[in-house]
């Protein structure tokens, strides 16, 4: 019975054109939900029991805001999309959204990461992540034909929300990409494993972490850090936020606006009060009057 439910669940995800990554996430979370209520018919599970299940995960697993939301969405998908039931019937209270600034590294740090990486394949991976702002999954899905060397563009197919878009190709790094292709001769994917399969997501993460470590960076650097840095640096150099939104593939400008909070273009114009204090001439500072206690 549980297998039939999972099959229906997966078929509905495919029918509604959810991305492969979203399918995997929802299926994994929904399987855990089914396992938790293994001794009970899924149609008999109450709203209170669902809320209790999520609350227990918060208490025992300390799940994040985003994970909590994914669990809620995965459960609601079954009741609302597979069974076509009323949305409000299975409404679950959602947490207040956290506001966390993304980690961004400087342009000098990007340069140190690139120059400290000797392997040309690894260097090209870091360069593409930063120069185009693509996600790790999008990098892994790049095919050889997705890079247009004449128009200096990269086509990202089936990005988040199953939307295609284009992004920038770095002119200064184009020759390194061509050299990489000549050395490694990938068959289908732009980056492939030694067995000509799609490159590993973990391998990309390890490449970025190793480069950051060799560059002596104190921050925790991931592939997504390079995407955050791409967006922030573009804004700092005056690129219109609408263009940045399109390059990142954000459906809403609100998502892109988070980078305005960490752009230091405006901050540079603000003088720290301590700098003003230290610039005072000590001879002009009036002495304190003596106070008798």
C-alpha cells in the first residue's frame, strides 16, 4: 500500500513538472513521514498529528526553517495535489521566516582561490561558478553545447523552477575552458567523471573548499558562496538589479534584493564614528571637569 502511495506521489510530481532535485527532496521527506506513521492509514492521520510530527523534528533534530518548510510542502503536496483535497483542511502553521545574510567573499579572495588551484579542471569549475553565478546543480547539468564562445554566453537549461536562462561567459577565462576541453575531452557533460558520467556534486564542493583553504580564507566557502559573491560584486560595480535578477534566475526581485544588504558600495561612504574620534586633535579636546563624589 505504501509503495502505491509513493508511486502516485512520484507520478504527480512528474506530471506537475517539478524539477528532478525537488522530486528527490519531496520523495525523501514524504517517505520519512510515511515511516513515522507506518502503523496507521495515511488518510486517517490528523492535522494535529502532522503538526506533532513536525514539532518533534524541531525538538529532536533541530531542523532549520527551510527544512521545516520543505517538510510541510512535501506533506501538503500529497493531500492537496495527489488527493485533490481542500487546501485549508490540511493547513499547517509555518515558522517566521529567518533573515540571514549570505556569505560573500572579496574579489581578491576569488583571485587567490583561482591562482592557488593548479588543476585546470578544478580551476574552470571555480571560475564558471563565480563568473556566471550558476548553482552547483546547474553546473553539473551543463552540456558541451550549452556554452557559446562567439556570443560569450552560457545557456542554463532546466534551472530552478524548470526555467531556462542565459548567463555570462568570462572572456578572460575562455581560453582556459578551451584548454580544459582539449585535455579532458568530455563526451557529453561539460564536466564529467573519469568514467564519462556526470560529475559528482560532492566533488565540486570539495574542490571549492580545498581552493578556499589553500587561499587562506577564514570564511566557510561553498559553491553557493561563489554565486552570492557574483551577485554582490555585480551590484557593487553598478549593474542594474534587474539584470542581476535575470542572470541568477530569480522569479522575484525580492530574492535578489537581499544582496543590496551586503553590498559595500554605500557602506564605503559612511565613516565609522571611531574614525572620526581618532581624527580629533587631542589639544582641542576639552578636559573633564573635576567631580567630587
